[in-house]
């Protein structure tokens, strides 16, 4: 959400999914890594992709991509749009993801706390997990207001530009956080100083009051509050957000009302998850 809408190229969200075939580690199966790279490029895509698109995103030869997509399609992991020779994730791939998601205790426990807050705020409340340079919504509830942008499970937002990502990064142990920040610095180039300043401010806010506010930082018409969600006994580091279009919600609403409510929800979710 501030930043909680997706910036994608015509095909894919920010961040490439190139597969590295450098020094091979013991036990690695390169054909499997290539197949997974293809699947990840498609799962990030705004729309279906052709073999050429996938090859460009993964840095794999087009002939290799063609063999992989043919195999995945034959087994139901991809669906082929025959007239245009373009692919999208198939039922078998969706079954893997949603089957795992449905059985994830954090998601099950979070649901009863997310929906009432979404209704109260009239916006969106979501739990996100990290993937590459993004946060992926693994649970999402929407309030009654008519929100024009698309928000649902599977949505990806930038780690370094969003309240969800800032909250997640704050939850990490210092060495892991520093490594991630270094990667983001290399990824963002000349725009990094402004981004790093916003991240440092977010960390300071979380240290002081338990949540951070992102008012139009990445997406100018979206505001959100983010809270770290950490389950130490399970090694889980997540981000929890509540947000809405800036026309519906003020920074004062976030700071004085929704932020504290989200902190309380995160504490309850963490406590109940830890007890399982």
C-alpha cells in the first residue's frame, strides 16, 4: 500500500528472475532450477508470456524455454493460449500454491483479525511474505469501500518502497537486514539515497511506536501503515499493512487510530501462532 499497488512492465513485476548457472553446488539439478525460473517469471506476470518474453526474463536460451514450457503445459502447470502462443500458470501450479497457503497456520490465525480491521478502515489489510525484491500478499481482506486498484492474494509490492516491506525489513536480524539493504542499494542505483532516507525514517517510527506510515511514497494516491509480524519460534518474518486511497484516509487516521489497532492485531497473531 504506499506503495501497495503493483508496478510492472507490460509483462512482469519489478525485478528479473534470471537463473544463474554458475558454479554448480553439490546436489543441484539445473533442469529443475530452469523450470522453476520459468514458473516464477510467469507467476510475476501481469499477463500471459511468450517463450521470447520468458527467455528475456530468465536469461535462458529460447530453445530451452520452449522445451520447458512444453513439458509444463503437458502436465498442467502452464496453460497455452494457442492462437497467440502465450502461457500463463495452469491449475496444477495454482493448486500447489493455494494448497500450501490454506494450510499455513499464520494465514488461518490472521483471518479473524484482518477482516474486522478492513471493514473498520474501509480499506485493505494484508499479510505479506518476501520474494526476491518484493513482498507477496499471502492473506488479504478488503473493506466495503469501492477501491479502484486490484488487491488480492498474490499481489507483489516492492520491499524497499512499501510500508509492508519496511515493516518486514525492520523485523530481520541486523546482518540479514544489512545484506538486503545492500542488495536494494545496488538495484536502485542513483535513486537509493531518497529511498534509504525513507526506510531509516520508517525504522525510527517502528522503534518509537510500533508501526511506520507510508503516505504516497511509492504510489502517490495510496497511504498505508505497516507493522512487523515476527514469529521467532518458527523463524517467520512478515509484514502486516492497513491502507487505502489517500482520498479515503488521512495520515492522522493512520497514526492515531489504524496504526495502534494494527500493532494490537500483530501482537495477537504472533502470540497465538507461537502457542501452536
